[in-house]
C-alpha cells in the first residue's frame, strides 16, 4: 500500500494549489475520479427523465466542468473527449429515437 505524506505541504495558499499537489501525488487520479463521481451523481439525479436524456444531461454538464479543469491543467484531456463523445452519442440516440 502506498502512503502519501501530505502533511509536509508548504507554500500552498489557494485551494487550486492544494488540488494540484494532491493530483500530482496520485498521478492525476484524484480529479479524474472526482469527475467520474460527479457524472454518476448527476446521472442518478437525472434518472427521473429518460435514461438517454440522463446520460446526455450528466455528460453535458461534466463536459463543461472538464473544460475548466483541463484549462487549469488538473484533468487529462481524455476525460474531456470522453464526455464530449458521451454527449454526442446520447444526443444522436435522442435524435434517432424521436424519428
């Protein structure tokens, strides 16, 4: 088991710097898993609508959140592309389902 010594952090003045240090200590997994958790929470909260609409809504919201996090260099661009493709795929399925 790997133990991270996060008690020896200094010169951290903002929340962003704390997130950057912990994200680099976990090799980029912290913010990525946070985004997956946000996507799941949004998916379950949107399930009162159709399942495809819930996927589209949660992916759309996470796509815009991941744009901000990629700009801050906290998230890998692969998460941004995954949410983009999930949004596009769910939108295509909603379009084909209407016709």
